[in-house]
C-alpha cells in the first residue's frame, strides 16, 4: 500500500498514552495550531444552543422556495442556529449565479444569527452535476474501469473548482461502498467490488478535491465526504438500505479499508451508512464511529448522518422507542452532524438530553469542535462566499477535455469478433432505448436525484447522445429506437416496444447494427429491482435484429450488470459503456471508429445467472464450477466475464516477471517487475494488475486479491518494464477473531499470465489500525 503524505510525515506509532495501554497513532490529519486555537476560543464563547445548531443540517427545500429563502426558512435558521444546509434548491440543478446568490443569502442570515458561516453541501458525485453548465464526468464505476487514478484525481479537482464557482464548499463524495452485490441499486456509485481499487481511487479523488493541505483547503478546493461508512454495498436482500450480515473479519479487512485510506489521506468528513449490520444500525455503532474512526485512527474530521437516519433509528430500525432516544443513541455513538433534514426537533431533543445528563457536554463540544474545525479548514470564516467571476474555467473546454478523456478510458470492450473498429462508410443502424438519451449516459445524481433532469433539453442539448455522436463520426447512420423508455418519468423500469418492425426493416438495409440497451436511470431505494435480467422487450429486440443476419454491436449502458446470457452469443461485439457521462457518446464514437483504443477493464464480476453472483476474491469453496464440473473447486468460475476483463484493438504480452524476495518477513517490501510488450499493430494502454494468493491459511483464504495496479501506454512493438510494490503486511488477512494475521507459508503473485511463488518466513498477529 502506498504511504500517504501525512503518514510519511510522522511516525505511525508515536506514543503510549499514560493512562491507556492502547498505542495511539499519529493524527490522520496533523492539526494546525492556529486553527485549533480559534476553534477553542469560539467554542468557549458559544452557548449550548449554538453548539447544537452547528450539529444541525437541513435541506434547502425546508428553507426556500426554489432559490428564494422563505420567511419560515429564515426563522428556522435563526431559531435553531442551523450550521449547515444541503441539497440543490427545488430538487433540480440551478445556475452558478443562482447558487452564488442563494448561498450568499444563507450566509448573511447564518452569520447574523450565529456568527459563523454556513457549510453548504451538494451531491456532486460525478462532477458538478447540480450546477447548470458544470462539467459532468463518468460515474465512479467508470473511473474504476479505467484503472487510472489520474481520472479520479481530475474529477475531484474539477468538481472542487466548479463547486466553489457556485459558492459550495463541500460535497458528499467519494462513494466507496464496495459494489459487491450486483442487485444493489447504487453499485455504479462506487468504484466496483474491490477494496483496493476503491481505496486507491478514493484517495486520488480526495486529493483532487481537497488539494494537498487539508488544514488549508483554499478557495479552489472543497471538503470531501467519504461515504457511506460502511458495508452499504452488500445488503443481504440486494435492496437498498436493507440489513447486511458482514463478518467482523470482512468488515475490517475489506469494507473499512477504503475509508481508512481516505481518512489517512486527509478526507475531512465521512457520511454513515443508512442500514444495519448483524442487527446494529451503523448510526448508533459506537465501536465503529468512535473507536475505529475517532480513536484508533486518531482522525479529527466530522461525521455526518445520512438522510433522516437518526430518526430512522426510531421509525425504521426500531432500536429506539422515540425520536429523542434515537438522538441520544446516535450522538453518544459519535455522530457530529445530523442531516435532519426537514425540521429541527433534533435540536430540541438534544438540548434536553444534555440538560438531563443523558448526553455529556464533552460529547457536544467534540461534535461542535469538529464542525467548526471543518469550517476553518475550508477558510469559510475568512471568506464565507466564493463567486463565479473568479472561476473562469467553470464548465470550460479544459474541464470538458478531462471528462472526455476519463470516458475514453472507461468504456469496456467485452467481446470483438473482428468487426470493430467500424469502417466510416458502413451503413449503420443505431437502435435501442439507450441510443438517443443523455439521461441514460449520465445515470442518477445528474441535474436531479433520479437523473431524469438530464433529459431536459436546455440542460444537455449541447452534448451528444450515442446516435448523435455516431452520426457525426460516420457517413451513413440511421436511427430507429425499436424499444423506448419514458425518459422524463420516475418509472425507470418501464420500457415499451414502439418500433421493432421498423428497426428490423432498417437493419436489413444496414451493414451493421449498433444496439444500445441496458437501463434507464435510478438511484437509491427507488432503484430497487426484483429482477436483474435485461427487460423482455430489449431481449426480443436483439433477437429480432439478429434474425436479419446483420452483425450486431451490443452497447450496454447500465449502472449494474444486467443478465444478457441469452443474447450474448447473438452479438459480434459487445461494449459496456456503463455510465460514461455527458462526453460518453463522443468517446464511444471515437473508440468504435478506431481513432482511440479501448483500455478499460471490468471493476466487478459480470454475472451470467441471477442465482449465481460472485466476486473475484471469493473463497475456494464458493466455486462449484459448471454442471459438468461439480465439486471442482479449481474450475474457472462460471460468470459472463471476470473482474479485470477488457479487450483492446491490440494485444499485450507479459514476460520476465521478477520478485525481489523469494522469502520474506513481515517488514519487507516486495518489488515485482514484469515486461509488457505491445505485440499488435496499434498503440494501446494497458492496466497491469498484480494479484496475490495465500495458498493455505488458518482462515479460509480468498482465491486472489488485487494488490497493485498501474496503467501504461505502449506503441506497437514497444516493451516497458513495469515495477509494482507490495508490502508484506498487505498480504495479511483479518482472522476470525478480528486480528490482522500474516502467516508463514506459500504465497503466489501473478501479473498477466506470469506467476511466482514466494515464502513467508514468520507468523505475526496484530490489532487494527494496520497503518504502514
Ligand atoms: C443518500 C446520500 C446523499 C444524501 C444527501 C441520501 O439519501 O443516501 O448518498 O449524500 O441523501 O442528498
């Protein structure tokens, strides 16, 4: 694991505290003395109500009508001294000028009422998606597919700059839930199924957002909010916000990992998972919120709830028998700010709880201190407002180029029986419900929560749909939808066969069919689905098109892998563009024309059957092979495509793998080199992935784990030696009893088709935090 800047600055273990034998680690974010002094001074001057106000966050729709703050909203802020506001006014994207004035007005009221600036937060999870004219990047699942950290960094950087142009200093991103259950409606918001990929990409995004110094974030950067802490991506039912059943070992080893890395890289806030694990809602889990995060990691950032989730401890989770008890449980567990989000009973209840001795003043001070520290770190006391005129690059060419480049590296070529690249003069039929929609390219959290805002022409008409991009790139393009969604509707599951016959007739007059299928957009609980199969209408469309005998290029445009087993053999080529954003269709046209090369790989395992989901780091016994191979635990897992699968217009050959240690001990750093050669005819980029396997272990080992990756570019015939590093401790696992464990014995490392075995010479067992 790469050391981050802050850890490198300080020794990991600094002292044993006098009264406690637990080793205290160095602060995840080294504090700035001046800021701390200012925070303490302010805290001393504040009343209990004012401190609780800092802990209260309400939604913009509770205080405003569109961009107009209502008298009732004004009064809520003043009465409860509300310290933070979230969400896009009116639930729809606004102009940057509109935001500038809106947040300025909130600041005017808040400063008058509390003497502190507001902390405004938006869900800019794939670029500046709630500000009109802002730059929308591909969703995180795409960035993961690029296996290129630079794109995550760029997205963070652009989002920060453009959010500040709209006077917004905080965003609820990156999302680092492990997308390990393909049924889950938010899989696409994450960096896929692997803990290491999530950690690496999240750290890059945090750095891009916050800049290099989390104590002085400055006017071109914003605070990140790593979410949703943690284990949100593996609900047992597959439905959003339903309970998980994650073993303690898995929680620590995989789900905690990206959060730990992001917090150590300076992430200034985290948001909590709405659901529960093994009966314990995350919002009242003292062990995780206070011990793991605040104490073990010595992290001084701020913990915010998710939407109404304190109240949900009472109304949904039923671990509290009243609203007030829910407040007590959550605040005592370590929550610093409550996204209430509509009314402020929270503030009334919390004040009473303090007066009754149920919540300590120390806890309130800790929470308020963390909120104030964040506001200071963001520079809001010096400059509460930032204005569009100081951000000339907002929505400009330079940002568009970065979003386009991210899209180009994020679309995965899954199959190509020689038909791609397409000749310019072919007669191309573009068809399918995803062929002519900006909404489906973007996914949820785009102009509106569920993404239907991207269908509003004034918002996105300057960008190209797939049909428009192909029409611009190729000589002879016809469009017939065949099947259509209702692109303005919330009923995203609905599609209708409107023109299958016409599409088939057009196919007969074409040389090639580009069938754009997949999903309409959704998000969170409204995105729950009972069936992962592609819709009947779309399957029927592809079958009817295939009957013409014309070759089909399937373009999958989807947030989670829809089962396509039945129609996969009917396609000559398949590209999964996932959710590539406003420039995703231009990128696709360039790739299909062969003017750029595909280089993305799947960051998740693509399932073949709805009753057979898998992740790449499964336990050996999970592999039951195919019908022919029952009890064959070394069979190739029967999935549609494995994690890491992705083709190119060229081929890469791996050779000469070396490892620095054939035998190693716990403190060793193992260096791996491998030669990668472009043996094809065209230039290409290749993500080089290093996997490890612990052959036998006292807890049943994962078959493999990704430990390092790097992306390189090679001209035809060119060879590069790639160097990757693994610290020995990265090869450890968390055992049944929750302890990090590195055991003696054999390990295998593999890169491409190259393998080496090596031996660990010692067994060590240690507690969290596993900081290298
Ligand atoms: C979502 C979060 C989001 C929050 C604020 C919640 O419903 O789960 O991801 O940040 O709303 O909009």
